[in-house]
C-alpha cells in the first residue's frame, strides 16, 4: 500500500508574471504511488505548476515540499539530490538535437555520476527496451517520428529510477493510436516501477486512462478534485464544457470580434 504521507506538497503557492496572476494560493498533496492528472485549458498555468514541483520556478508566496523537506527557495546545488529522484518529460520532448539517442539518455546519468561507462550503456539499453526502442541508440532526434521522440524522452526521464515522474503533455501532437501507446507506457511504467506520476494534459482520453485522481486548474485554483469516474458526475459548467470539448460563451465572444471577410471575387490566396 502506498505511503500515506504525500510525496509532494504545495502549500499556499502563488505565482504571477507581471500583471498575470497564474497560481493563487494553491494547496495540493500528491499521494505516493498514485497517478495524479492535472487538466485545464491552454495557458491556465499547468506547466507553471509542474515547474514549481521540480524547483524550476520559485513561488512568490507559499512553499513546496518533497516528502517532509522544503524545496522551494533551495539553490540549484541543493536541489540536485531531489532532482535525482524526479524524472521530467518536458512539453515537446526537448531532446538535444545534436546528440544521439544514447547520448540523450546518458545525459542525466553523466550529470548525476551514475556508474561506469558500461553501466550507463546497459542502463540506456534497459530503458530503451522498456519503451520498445532498443536498437535506436545511434539515431539522431531528426531521424525519429514524433511518437518515437516522446518515447526516447520518456526513457531518459526514467533512466535514474525516479520516485516521481512528471509528464507535461505527453500525448500532445500524436495521432490517437500513438497517444494511446504513450498512455499504455505510463500505466506500464507505473506498475513496473511502482512510482508516483503527475501528468499534465488537456487530452481527456489520456486523463481518464492513466489517472487515479483528476484535478482541474482554472483561474489559478483547482475547481475539481475527483476520480476518472467522478468526472461524469461533475455539475460545474466550466468543467463539463472542458470535458466535452465545447466552446462556451466566453470563448465564442473572442471570435465575435474577428469578422471573417471573404476575398474579393477573382482573388485567390497565393
Ligand atoms: N517564464 C515566464 N515568463 C512570463 N510568463 C510566463 C512564463 N511562464 C509562463 N508564463 C505565463 O503563465 C501563463 C501560464 O502558462 P503555462 O505555460 O503554465 O500554461 P499551460 O497551462 O501549461 O498551457 P499549455 O496547455 O498551452 O501548455 C501563461 O499566461 C504564460 O504566458
Ligand atoms: Mg504547458
């Protein structure tokens, strides 16, 4: 059974960029061994929230804890032992284009002085096998499909046996079959490694499939905290429109200001 202490805790976290208030006194406890999914529209602050959990952004107010230790405000150097326990799948994959698949995966291993050269090679083979890509070690990212890039990035994220894996939009930009393959991988890794996962997404199929718990971020706060089944019982209009993928009056009003003028007769787009 999962440890009942939260592995990550946010307490009263607020963050603004200029006049834009992105997070407003957010409280959140991430349960160890579970997959917590955070949904919400583009620009609502999901990536900003994740970056606070891994210490890439600092809160204006409030604190972030890893187990019982406060990690907000730590210097990069003091963050290193905590980072070693975290795997991060960045939005867009973010592989180094000038490095081969193997070099990409070995990058965090080198940074954290993981074993000898042959141990690193072996670990690279293991994690590539886990994502079904052993044999592609010498390829460069330019020679991979979008789905393969995500899987390599996933292999890199798990290379150091992290206790928590953070996935930022793991299925975005993939066709439904490739997206489902990533969902299956997230589920399989969770079973195999028994780790904690935090997934940020606006892909509802993915949220339902991988999540034990689903939260929705809206205007700097969580407006739902439920289970995949619980989603169908939510009565909040903002939430149900989002889940159904329906534009509401606010979104449609944005279009009303931009009239679409037809081209004059005889003219074509060049
Ligand atoms: N480093 C930064 N400097 C200034 N503004 C930022 C910075 N990072 C994020 N923002 C702003 O914070 C808001 C939330 O951004 P964030 O990237 O968290 O959105 P998101 O929910 O992840 O969106 P998406 O689903 O499109 O990835 C946006 O208005 C964004 O412009
Ligand atoms: Mg984002």
